[in-house]
């Protein structure tokens, strides 16, 4: 190549590199202005922007990163086969870290990122690291309270209830006289109820009633729209679980539906909503209505790429369905999948629940060796996790056996007048056929 040609190419390359920031700004602005872009397209734009060198951290960049992460939380990746979860999380983490280093005040971004991590590994180090970063870059008291409350949620999800309770006690004492957004204080109260629910469902109801009262008393100033309504929805949902523990199954279904109507946005929450409905309907309502909600949860979990605790709970619910229809082999397969997912997610309570369910299933099929194996595993885990650490172990075990959602077994015979019906208003027909959508 001649010297003139080489200079021409080098000049074009220089101009191209110099124009890159403007192209990226146009791409980000276009993404914020267009409502029809898919999450996959947004993720691709984030990848290109995050990999560019020397891009300035501007308000536009911050808004774009928040938009992409929130799209992932609310909509997932769509129905296409998306296999780049780790790459997206790495790009998003790099972008949020750049914003944090530049301007701080990124608590909401880190917590949204933690929700994305939770779909892959509810008890993973990456989720925990994002939550810790949310606290580290908190500037105002509202952000500190939110970060600590979500950290308590992490401890609850990993069955570390005492540590969660201590953190919530400390936070409530420290910020008792500090003006905090009503939604954030309600979130703290709901988390306290969640801590108590797993050992004392009846006693936990007081916390949820208080959370609803506080969450609906203010405008939620300082919180996003999703943050304003989510704590109230969580409290109403758990009041449904309290009703189910009391045996008030129709009331539980009504409260589940009310909770979902309050905060319909997050995909993971929608999946759990369908699972909870199905758990009650499998034992106390029409089987086809339960199957409808199981299939809805399947579809949402695939869209959200849920492979952690939510997937385990759905596997367990499908096991109940298969057992009710006499398909013991499929029930065993689903329970083994549930147990693996719970172990991977370090979900201790669910691990015990699923091991006990497998022991009971094998006992019912006259397989004493298999039954003894799973019951022995459950006993060993119980000794390791609770007996030498928690003076309330007997109460915890009794609560696990009594109030674990959808204890595996056939529905009890009931009079037709006692049967419940789903109040969600959806068309529950047309759900027959094999399970066609499974979590990855």
C-alpha cells in the first residue's frame, strides 16, 4: 500500500474512533426513547457500550444502564434462547461499578443487579457482593435501610433467620427517629414478618399487617414506583401464606391474587405467585386449575432464566401434581431436580423439605432402603445446620413438617362444598398434555 493510501486508512480509523462516543450516545438515547426494543437488543447495546474505552459516565449513561437492568428484572430475555447470562451480568457489573466510582449513589442499581443474580444463584457470592456494594455506595438513610433489608432477605433465603433478625433489629433501632420513605420502612417490617413466618406463621401476621398499614400511609417519596408497591404486595402475599397455614385456603388464594395485582411487574414474583396458587389448588381445588398455574410458572421461569430456588419450588409443585395423577416416576424425577436445585442454592429449609418428601415418596412405594437414605440425609443436615446452633430446633422442625407448603401426598378427601376455586379470573381450560417447557 502506498504512503498516501496508508495515511488515508489511518485517518479513517482515527475519525471512526473519535466518533464512537457520539455513536454510543445516540444508541443509548435511542434505547431510552424507543419502548419496543427487546431485552436482547438492550443487552447487546449494553455490551457494546460497556466494552468501549474512555466512555464518559454521564446522566444518559446512568439512565441507560438502569433501563437495561430493570428490563431484565421486569421482562427477562423473551422467548428466545438466551445463553449469555454471565456475559450480561459481567457487562452490567462493570457499568454499575463505573457509575459508582464516578458519582456514587448507586444503591438501586446494585440491588436490581442482585435480583438478576438471584435468578441464577439465590445464595451465590455474586448476589451477596452486589448487595454489599449497594450498602457501600449508599448515600442517604433510605438507601442504607434498603440495602440492609435486602441483605436480610438474602439471609432469609439461605435459612439464616437469626442473622437476618439481628440485622433488622439493628437497622430499626438505628433509624427509628430518621425520616424514611414509607415503602422502605414497610419493606423492613415485612422482612421481620418473613423471619418469623417460618417458625411461627400465626405470630408473623402482625408484622405483615403493620407493613401494609405503613406502606399505604405514605406516597413512597424517594422510592421508584416498583419499590413503592412491592413491600405491600409482599406483605399481602405472606398474609395469604398465613391464611393457608390456618387452613383458610380460599382466603389464601384471594390474598395471592390481590398481592399480584398490587405489584405485577417482576418476573420472579409472578412465577412464585402461580406456584403458590397451584400448591393450594392441587390439594383443595380442581386439578386442571392447578396445572394451568404450573404451566404459567414454567413459562415465566424460562423467560426469567430462573434456575435457583424458584425453579426448585416449581419442581416440587410439579411433583405434587404427578403424585396426584399417579405418575410416581415423574414425581420422583421432579423431587430429585428440586433437591439438586435447593442444594446448589444453599436453601437449607427447602433442602430438608425435599429430602423428607423423597423419603416419604419412597416409603409409600415400599422402597425402605431409598426411604431410609433420604430420611438419614435429612437428619444429618438437620444436625449440621440447626441442632447445634439453634435452641428452637424442635419448633423449627415441627413448623417445617406442619407448614411446609404443599406437603407431599395425596389430597385429603373432602366434600364438594369444601373445594376451593381459583379467583384469578383466567381461563384455566386447555392445559392438558405433557410438560413442554422446563427450566434450563
